[in-house]
C-alpha cells in the first residue's frame, strides 16, 4: 500500500502531542507555521502549554536523527517519515484571492497544496490535511485538498454502551435472586447474549408476567447476577431513583469497589445530583472518604480563568453555581421551623450556610481542573462535572491522580460541548467510557430519561 502525505494542523498537535506517531507509517508534514504557533503556546500555564512543550520535545528528539527539512524516519520499525516544510510564496500566490492574506490557516493550506503539486506525478496516492478546525477543512475542500478530522480518539456516541440490558427470566429465577441475593448465569434457563461485562446492569423480566422484574448487576469474577444491594441498603434522604437507569447508576456510585463511574446523559437526567448525593452521603454519613472534591472545566466565553479578578473562590464561583444549586436542594429543608414553605431568601441563606459549613468542616473541596495535574489524591470522592468539555488527554491526567481508596465520577452531556475542538464523538467523557468498558473496577451508565421537569425534557429532546 502506498504511503499518504499527512499535513498536520496546530490544533491536532495541541489536542494530542503524540499525534504524529499515530501516522508513523505515513509521510507526515509539519508546516513551519504550525511550529511557530506551537512555540507561542509553550508558555501557556494550562494544558495547551504543556502539550505545546511536549510537541517541541518530540520534534527535537526526531531532529536529532537527521535533517527535518529533508525528512527523517520515525524509527527503525516504521516506514514513515516526518519533515518540517516552509510555505513558498509562489504557492501562496496561487491561492484564491479570498485566501491571499498571510493568516496562519492560509499558510498551512499553501504547504498542503505545495505537497500535492510536488507529489502529483509521484507514487504518493494523496495528500491529506488533518485538522480539528471545521472551517479550515471547508477551505481545504474548496481549493481541492482532501481534509479530515483527527479520528484516532473518536468514539461514536451512537455506539456507546447503555450500561445495562434486559434478560428474559421466569418467576422461579427471580424469586431465587430475591431470596439469595444472587443467581449464577448457568442457572438461568433462557437463552441470551453471553457477552456481559463487569458491573453491567441486568433487568430480569418474567416471560409470563411482564411487570414482574428484578434489577441486578453482573459479577464477572463469579459469573453471577447480584441484586442491587448497595442501593437497597442506603438512605439518601430526598434522593431516590426515579427510573431504572438511575437505580443502576446509584448502585454503582454506592459501591466502593467500583472505583470509577461514568454517567453520560442529556440535561435533566440527574447525573450531577445523583453523584453529589452519594458523595455527601459517603463522606459525611459513612466516612468512607475523607472529603468530596468537586471540579468542572472552566470553559470561558471571555477571558481565561486566571485573568478574572478576585480570589480563586471568586473566580470559580460562576462555574460552581450548578453544584451549589444541587447542594442547596440536597441540604435545605422543605419547610422552616414554623412549618411554612421555605421562601427564596431563606433558601439562599441555607444554601450559603451549607456550602460554607461543608467546606469549613473539610468535607467539601472545590478545585479548578487546571490545578489537579501533579497531585496525588487518596481517600477522596472526586466528582468531575461537565466532563464532555475535557480532551482524552485531560481525562487521563485526572484519572492518574487517583490515590489509594479514591473514587472518581465523571458526568456530562456529549451533546452540549463548548470546547471549540471537541464534539460528541471526540470528547474525553465518551472516550473514557469506551476505553475502560468492561473492566472490573469500572462502571458506566447512559441515562436517557429526563426527570428535571416536563419542560426540560421537551427542550432536551426537541430543541
């Protein structure tokens, strides 16, 4: 098979610093404009800066093998090469007049066109521009270049596992689970797809009585279905499961042996509320963890987080308001000492007091995603909300911070992404759910049934 020429855009390198290595059997071209843009990002204190520095180190290590302007092999085992290419003025002049300015995107286009013109009579079948920038891909198509998104970490949302399934059963089998708390798969007489994975939820439904069901979870090590014992033994106060999905999710959240849980679902399905309720319960009531650590990616609409005025708490306040709202619901009473319904002023006071009291007692910690790297976090219940706005690399960084006795919960809606270079198939949340699917200490549930309100459910489905 003939090798392609792969031209990489800056955003691909900043998204995955090792992206050139994914094309080690192709001929990779890095436009000099990309190197310049990476250099401008290397002093950034956030994830982009760290990725930019990793890209620079990778290119420097390859430079030691030969002249990058001529192209060097990635290694002795691969057939591909990598080179850094300049934008030639005569190629730029051939761009349409609308693209004749000296913008970075147009210079990258010019390099890709130069490669196409050079290789058009050679053995290279095609030149492909790889970019996460939708508009640049459109421009490339307009000038006759093949352009693709970076797909090495994409996971189709349509193929994401629900985390539970239904198996036809009978009354004797269901009664056995109710009595003994479990049933071995070999004792289930009906035929079913045997590809159950660890911690997958299973609905046993009586084949003679459709409304006769029992909820279980698969124990892969012993090949048996176990009733949702953690859910049935726990008292979460106001929070009770409103549907089957929430029942499975709560049982996973309550089981300390399940060290990582991903909850994926549209707005209003209860992802954050369930995770917060369990986190507070296991920290404050059961003392299973030292504290509840909550974090959300601060995707700004204006200036970056560090340029906002005030203390760290004041900077985080706008992003943590949804968490405070949920804590308000969990901790505030429905009526005051006189028996009257709590008004808004009283609710605000209760909310502020609960938030400050929990933090004052050391039971609750709020942390910016930016500052989790480098930490080791043992014996904590960590909630990462809005995780669909994280890249796969950022999710990996967070998970590797987990110390002994720590549980991490990721929640998010892949259809509500604010990150400019992520989508429903390339974000860290769905990538995590797919990559760790079926592992012994991992649990996942996709929630689809909204419970916030009829209006919120209608909006999530139709708008």
